[in-house]
């Protein structure tokens, strides 16, 4: 079964490089440019792994973690 990875990173070049490496490794990968979009995506897609930047606009990684842990899935 293909593993799903969500990359939450505000720097587009870094986010795309990580996604490309994951795809080449045979995984399914998607990205989000900030914590708010990442949280929405994570709760909708339930990825197997989330790679999370801590310093981002709109919602930082720490706030993301608090919110996702408040959800039964998280």
C-alpha cells in the first residue's frame, strides 16, 4: 500500500523538493503552504506522515500540532 505524506512548508522550493523526493521514493505526497491549509488537508486526507515546518505564516507548526491533537484522528 502506498504511503501518503503531507508536507507543510511555506517555502515553495523546499516544499516541492521534498515532495519530488517522496514521489521518486514511491510514496504519495501532497503539500500545503501554511498551517491552516495543512490542517484542513490533514483532517481531510489522513496522511500516514506529516512533515511540518514550525515557523510559518497564518498558523505556525506549534499551533498546527495543538489543533490536530484536538481532533480524534490526530
